[in-house]
């Protein structure tokens, strides 16, 4: 007997849940520093162009595959063409790798939020606060557990009452918090210099790597090539407008990334007296530099608290989508009930998460390709598996299945305005670009080229 599949209540519910997945740590922490590093305005321009072409084509493909088959990744590819079931399997490995370490970082965020709530903003700005924290064995594991349990509680409640409801509450609040912080930052003296630096295109910083970096970021940011959008598409109603939804998700995702840049770049700029190096601090930016910035701002500890709440919401809705995708795949395959499946994923995810959570303390000498466990998981999923999955997806849809199948699905609910663009991107442009990303990221991991 087949049970009827769960669904989101309506188009808005779908868009908010998908945007909840897309808007995450990538938008708030990674996007601003990439923009600062790769030429400011020129990076923004390249990113936006890629988002409305490449990102659009891949996202609409995945959501349409999900809605058409009503299945999550593995079963969906199998249903379309048995020979391509392996794409679904590869795509499923990605969230399984990302979920545990994403929750480790989510745990760090909860820890910082609680620290600001407890009035420890000045402590968080201390030089060794972050390194001291992750070098402990117990504390990061505890925060990982807290973040994972929070995520699981939402997923256990199901698609409508859990995933959708959480997104309906958290996403609008997130937008308001982002706007509040931006206004706050922009009223600081000297902030406009930072804004200028953020949006002025610097052509001398432009190169092929700008495009590759923007493209890599795009994938991650839009939660593509990991089965998430297929799963969410499978919960979308046939009468909801697919093309319009994708447009709205893109606007949401890119809008929050741009806002994050507007809060972080000028704030760090003022703090460091215009020193651009401070922005390229990479991962340390959010947990080391920003607390110092907040510490010097008027009402900074309050702003810091709001900021980490914003990041927490962004991280939670993304982690929820990762877990929902894994749960949905297991349920489609094994027909377990939701609670049991969630508990299994929670325990399994926690155990794998330990590898990353303890990677800076007990296991800090364990390295693969010279990378810490967390960095290695990040590299293998984002730089290797995701481009491979996207490459096979575009070859499969463009040349084997044919783009008409996707177009027909889109047209069930509306006209397909960007059909031509979608066709050309999936069939010709995406495969070439994806091979370029894949080759360059692998070469740079082995230190043969520098990105
Ligand atoms: N899209 C999320 C972000 O920008 C990241 C993410 C990746 C979320 C994978 C879920 C799955 O941070």
C-alpha cells in the first residue's frame, strides 16, 4: 500500500522552505569574504549573472525532477532512467557528508549566541576565545548535540508542521534582523568607505578564478547538486508555479547574501581602518574578527546577539533541509516511520559529526590531504562531488532525457518564460563550466594551481 506523499501547504510555504535551505552559513559568512577577495562589485556582478542563468537552470531542473516523480533523489533518478540511478546515489552522499559537519558549525553558532545572551560579548572578543573553545573536547560536542537535537525536533514534526512551519517563522524574522543590522552598521562613521569598497568593481582583481569562485559559491548557496531541491520539489503541489518559485528563491538567497556583505564588509572595514586583509580571514571572520568588531561598536554586544541569532536561524533552516533530505531518502527506500528514521539519522549524524567536532582537540593530528577533517569533508562534498553530480545531471537532462521532459513539468502550472535559456544552459553551457570547476578545484587542492 502506498501512503500519500506529504506536501507543503502552498507556494509560499514551498518558497520559504526552499529559501530556508538556500540561505545559510554560505550566504552570511562565505559570500562577503569571497566578494571582498575577488574584486568587490565585479564579483557581485558575475555572481548575479550566474545566478539567473546557471543557478536558475539547475534549480528548476532539480525541483521539476522532484515534482514530476514525487520521489527523493535516488528513487527519482531510477524512475527516470535506471542507468542514471548512480547520479541519485552520488547526490545523496553529499548531504550525508555535509549534515554532520554543518551541525558542528551550527553548534559553534549556538554557543556564540548563548554567550552574547549571557552578556559575555567582551569575552567572545578575546584573542583566544575561539581557538580555546574548539580545542576543548567536551564543549563543541555538547553544542553539536544541542544543535542536532533542535534540528531533529523540527524534522520529526513532518513536512508541513515541522519544516514548513519552522521556515515560515524563521525566514521573515531573519530578513528583519538582517535589515536592522545593516542599518545599524551603515550609520557608523566611515562605513560608506567600506560600502564603496564592497560594490565598486575592481577589474584588476578579475580573472577566471573570479568566475570559478562565484560558481562554486552559487552551488553551495543554492543547495544544488545534493538532492535537496529534488526532495523539496517532491513535496510541491502540481498547481504551484514552478518558474516563479525558482525566481523568488533566487531573489531571497542572493538578497540575503548581498545584505550580509553590506553588514560585514563595512563593519570590518571601519574596525580595521580600511585594511583589506582583515576581510580575507576566511573561516575566522565570523568567529574571531566579528566579535572583535562588535566589541568596539556602540551597542555592539546587542548587535552581536542579534547577529548570531540571525546566523542561527539561517543555519537551522539549512540543517533541517539536509536532514529532511536524508530522512526522505531512507523513508522512500525502507518505508520506516518518520520518528524512527529521524532517530537513526540523529544518532548516525552525531557519530560522524564527532570526527569534525573533535578534529581540533583529541584528533587534531588526523589529517587527510593536509586538511583537518571538517575541511576535508567540506572539500570532498563541495569541490568534488557537487560538480560531478551537477555535471551528470546536466548531461542526463540535456542529452539523454531531453529538456522537454522538464519543460513539460514546468508548463503544468504556468508558461515557461525562460525555456530557451534553460535549454541552452543545461545542454551546452553547464557541462563545459562544470568540467572547468571540477578540474580547477582538484588541481588547487593538490597545490598545482592557486585559486
Ligand atoms: N545553502 C546553504 C548555505 O548557503 C548551505 C547548505 C549546503 C545547506 C548544503 C544545505 C545543504 O549555507
